[in-house]
C-alpha cells in the first residue's frame, strides 16, 4: 500500500435492466398495486445504474418505477395535465388528445414493446392478456387502460388509455365555452335545486362525467351522495361522497361484483342521491327502480348520439334486463324527468346541445321528449318544455 492510496468504488453492474429485475424481486404484493418504497428504489439505482447528479438519479428512479409499475414509455405523456387520452396504434405510433382531437407524437414503439406493456398493465390489475384472451381493460391508478392484441388487432397490438382530469372544473368554469351560458346555467340550477332525476347523454369524450362531477359539486353539503361506477372516474368536490366500484371475476370466474348488485347495496346505505356513472346494460332496471323508490336527484349517464336517441337506448337496455317494452316505458316515465345531451364539436369544445323533458304521458311503449333548450349554431332555442319546468317543481314539492 502506498501513501495516498484511495480504494476504488465498487463498479455498478447490470445497468437499468438489472436494477428493474432487482427491484421487482423485492416488491411486496401491495407495492405491486401502488408504489414501491422510495428508499428501495434508490437502492436499486445506486447498486446498478451509474448516475452523474441528483437530478439524474431522481429521473432514473422515476423511469424505473414507470417501467415496472406505471405506464412505461407512455408515462411522460401522462404527466401532461392537458392530455386526456393516449393511444398506441397497430404500427406503434403514439397519439394524444388534449381535448381538440388526436395529435401524433414523434415517439414510436416496437410491437413487442407495446405488447409487453399491455400484458404487464393488465397483469397488474389481475387480468390475463394473451393470444387466448387478446383483449381486456383495467384500472391502473386513475388511468383506464384497454388493450387489444393480434389476431383480432390485425395491424398489431393496440393500447388505449383514458386519463382522468387533473383539475376539477366547476360548473362556472365548464360553462365558459357554452353558447349563451347563462340560459343553460339558470335551467340546470333549477333542475338541481328541485332534485330532478336526470340522464346525461352524449358520445364518447363529450364530457358527460366531467359535467356530472361539476353538477354534484353544487349539491348541499348535508346530502349524502352514493356513486356507482364500473371504473372509478368521478372526482367530486363534496364533503359526503361514498364511491362504489364493480369488480371483475378472477381467472376462476369467482368474486365478480356487478353494477346491479352495487345499486341494491347503495339503496341500503341511506343515500340522498344515487349516481350511476354509466348505464350500458341490464343494470338500467335497478337504476330505474332506485329512482322509483323515492331517491330524488338521481343522475346517470348514457351513450347516445342525440337526446332523441335516448328512449331507444333505454328500451334496448331494459330488454337486456328482461323488461317488455310497455313495462319498461312505465318505469322510465315514472323514473326519469330530464335528459341533458352534450355535444363535442370539431374544435373539441364541449357544451349542452339539448335539454328535454321526458313526457309523463304516452301510448304504451312510446316515449316522448319535450324540448326545453336546444343549441342551433350560436343560438339557444327555447322549447315548449321550458314552461313545464315549474310543473316539475310543484310535483316534487307535492311528493315531498
């Protein structure tokens, strides 16, 4: 040994892949569903990955967690608060949507990388994804992930990721882009104050869930709100919200909990308002039953191209529940007061296109909507239903 000798630091071996394998072997089952201990992640980097600065180490740690448990190469897009959707097409091209339509990014993934990411993401949620089951969806954190593999995805593996809004816009904020917003806000405030039962309709991405959350934020703090969803998406600024979410069956077909089951449970939990995130099937019968048992102020969402299409959608869903058309029409008339239909234009702006009352009279299975407000260009047209709003208010007060 000579004077001035300094021992050499041990070489970091294996690099990023080794760090990921080292960390994966040390994750607890709980951490595999949430987030690993920061100290353990730091240890993985310190032992295997050369870093040159604190920022470099922090970025490497984040990339390690993203690759192991998060969205991997898509994580950087999810960090943009404006992005609501991330899509990987069959050619590996990545597209994002900030509310104004899809925009292609410069990033391209290999098919094997897309497939590996899709398999891992669904696996984290307890789902199987392979050639035998080439499609599936799962909730990862607050992101909703849907994947499709070949052979049914003919061009290559496909990923569609819906991200929640990182802000909680108020009704006043949302209405900033609405034509003649004050007219809509006045009518909506009237409907909420008198606890009308409503359906919010619209196409995918029209803002149904966002509007629903904004409406519920205006509910009095003394009211207890029960939300029932397939995938937890509602973020409501309200002091008393109880959220229930469905559960898929395991690989043995056991343990599944469906929307109809949750609706029945919600009715036993002393709700002031029952909210169904989306009606898409047989659960509509339980939702209608809940509306018909005195739980005023119930709200649900439904996919439809226009308000006029909503009655047909309701009939179709009621048929899945085994209701004949006449019985379904009687239930629907008694349960639902109003339909609010949302539209998203070519520029990405979302706004109410129509509010309509569901007529309480009709012949057997026929359902009729009475227009209240309709957007035509930049104008709002008042319909005959506007004069009937006070009638609804009197009916609610009499029932109370």
